[in-house]
């Protein structure tokens, strides 16, 4: 069995230049350790491989039961040069939340 990240967390995306910044916030604190183990930078980069070259950095925010992911080389060169429909990458949290994970134990 598996779940999608959106089953246990929500997200918010932002940008700076050619870098996407996506926060993942647990609905319930009990899932934080699970996400720390399963939602790795490598797994995130794999989910974004169709648009991002990386690298991906993960910043854990234990007190908030959240993570901040910084995905470099993800916005087609940045807002001023990108031909993408969503040049700011605001919809990229949907890509993140669709990541498939094993069922939490």
C-alpha cells in the first residue's frame, strides 16, 4: 500500500530567481518522523526531474513539524527569462504533494 504526500501534509511554494522553495507541513505531528525518513531530497528531485536539475536541499523544522525544500535550477532560468506558464512556480507544491510514499507504519 502507498499514500500520496497530500494525505498527510500540505504545502506552499515560492520562488527566488531560478530556485523553487516548497514548504511541506504535517497535518498531524505524528507523521513528522515518517516524513523525515521517507521524504528525502533524492525522492523530491526524482519527482521534479522533468523540470528541475537540482540540487535539492532539505531543511527540517522540527518545532513546526515541517520541512523546507529548496530546489535549484527549477524555474526555467527564472521569472524574467522563463517561458513557462507558471513562471513563479506557485503550482509546484502540487507536484510535491503528489509524491507517492509507502504507507506509514
